C-alpha cells in the first residue's frame, strides 16, 4: 500500500514529530508508516486523514500487488 | 530485599512514568537472579532460605512483567507490533534451543557443568533482544530518514 503522507505533511509544513504528536503516536511510527513499512489501523488512518483534512482514500492507495 | 520493597512501594506511590520504572524493575529482576544464583552456588544455607532465594527472582520478574504489561497500553501500534514480533522470535529460538538440548542430552548425556537450566535464562533474554533488533530493522525504526 502506498501513501501520500509526506506530500500532505509538506503541504501543511509539518515535521514527522509534529504529525506524530497531533495523532498521538511516536515519530518512529510515522516514519515507519510513511516508508510503507507498516500499515496503520483504520482508527489511526482516519485520525491522520482528519488532521490533514483529507479522505483516507486520498492518503492511502492500494497497489497492484495488494489487489486479489 | 526489604529496602527494595520499600523503594518499589515508594515508586508506585510517586506515580513516576512507567517508562522510568520499567528499566529499574528489569535491573532488580536481573540482579535478584544473579544474587540468588551466586548465593545458592557459593553459600551453604538452610533449606528454607534456599527456597526463598529461588522464589525471589520469579517475584521480581512478575513485577517487571506486570509493569511491562501496563506499559504496552501506552505504546502505539508500531511499538506493540515490534515487541510482539520480538517475542515471537524469542519464543521460536527458545523452543529450538530446548528441543535441541533435549535431543543432545539423550544422544550424548550432557555434562551438568557445560549445560544447565540456569544458562537458559540469559539465552532467552538475548533471544528477545535479537528479536527486537530484527523487528526494528523491519519497521525502519533504526534506519531513520526524517525531517
């Protein structure tokens, strides 16, 4: 699964640490999610989308390999 | 021991963050194990006292585990997954170790001084640390590229 967290952060001019604080996780967690090493839970994805003022689908997208 | 208990009670009352208490409880557990091991090997003690010495490290570990369990609730999902995978790695390696030692013991009759149950505790701890390193690498925790 790919994501546009880095782009959304850049739009808001937030660091990973700032985003982490806003959604209540560690900066390492943001780093891991942003690098697509970890797929967040639905709650965390929704929290993130809410902070960015965007939809979950616009931040997280399935890749070819994720499709059945 | 009584001083430790007093300190632990004081720390519980002081509401220090769990992250501060956890390393201390881990240290108490390790020191109680080493202390009991040394005392049981080197001293000739009454049987009742030896029983107490064998139980103390288990109690210290129970305290550490209880605090760790509470600390897990404060972790985010990436941190929880890292520790869970580390535990899986540690459990698998521990199982392989015990299984292999059991078979080797049947085949060659292990010398008690070369291999003993007491060597397993530090090995299992090392397995968990190995698991942590592997899991942290997997989730990009150690290879940080951030702003």
